């Protein structure tokens, strides 16, 4: 299928966005984790200008947070949230025995909506819990067991804060799955499915491979583990600004990758400061925030 081939070919572009500063773990060298093109690029160290509130006038969605919450967390205007669409975007079916692969949600070109995802689970900041609850951020969490399990309760609080955030699969130990045989990949994916079900009550339908690296065995293993979709990304948040797989701006349906990271890995920046900058960049470009599961 032409669409499927295109998505598989796009994996390298998405994998190139596994971050050098806030990347998923340290078990793979940065050049392998990001790809040659990405490692040659440099992130601007200067934050963009403060937001003008471009997204505040969007129609079809309104801020779900309190009227003053945005000021508390360094925003100049309330965040705008996309309502659940009347119909989910058409997504071509996966090949038999495989899962679907998505690196962008196929929304209409005039639907300026993006989706927030956070990976791993290393940082467990009480301040971030307050921020996410105040702003009602709908976050797709992709958790790795040996990183997040020291305090799964933290992510349970994030899930249950009224924002409809969700907990998803990011393997047991965060390996580069392309280096593993089928059975080892299945153990990593199914093992985390079982642990998340035992801890949180349900098996998640979404999976993100560490570093964005996968192959056909990954698609087969994920399917056998009860996964519906493998989620990649086209945009990643670094310390101050976005890094794009293509172009220099957000596009409708972009899945934004961030990480649960703290000052030791963000050069002194806190998780809440990084998230404020991310939300500012979204507002500056006039985008609303959607909930992944409303579109899948």
C-alpha cells in the first residue's frame, strides 16, 4: 500500500527528532538516535518573542482552564482547545497482522490543531502536576516501565486531573527495537502492556517505539500485544523552541513530542518552564490543542 510505504519511509525523519537535549534515554548514541541531518542542526538558544495571543480567537474550542490560570503559568492569553470532531479523520487500515503507523493526524488543512505527547517518565515534578491540572492539558503519556515505575502514582494523578490525559506504552526498558529480534520486541511491548494494565486497569491502544525506531517485526509484535496504532511525531520540543522534521512551522495535525525531563537534563530549565515555552510557541502560531484519542 502506497500510504503504508510512505509512512515506513518517513520513520527516519520522525526518528531524527528524538532529542539530543531531551531525548529518550542514553542507551543509543546521539548520532544514531537523531540521524545525521538532525545532529548537524542547531537549536536557537534564544526564546521567541512573547506570545501575542494569536490562538485566543480560534473558533470551535475554548479554554477549559480557569480564566486566570494562563497568567499564573506565564501565558499572555488563554489556551484554546479543539472540541471532539463530529467524525474521526479517515486513516487507511494497517496491513493484516500489523498496526497502523501515524506521524501526523490527517485533519483538514484549515484545522489548526496539534497534539501534546510526553515520553519516558524520568521527571516527576509536583509543580508540573499543578500546571497540567490548572491548564487542563490533554497529554498523551508514553511511559517506559523502568523509568516511570518508581512513582506511577505521579502519572495517575496527571491522568486523573480532569484533562482527559491518557497513559500509553513506551516499552519496558527503552531499547532500540530495530536491534532486537521479534520475540524480544514482543516481550518489551507486551510486558509493558501487562504492567500498565495491572497498575492502571486497562491496556493502552497506543504505542511509541523508543527513538522512533521500528521495523516490520515491531508492527507485528505491537499487533499481537493488542496495540492499535504506533504513534510517531513530526515536531519535538527542545528547551526553548520546536525542532521540525520539515519546514519551520507547525502544520495541522502535528503530533508534538516532549519529555518528562528536569533541570539536570534541560540545562537548568524546569519541566514547567519548558512546557510554558512550548505552549507559547503553539499560541504564537495560532493553534489549538486537541486530544489524540478524540481523533483516533
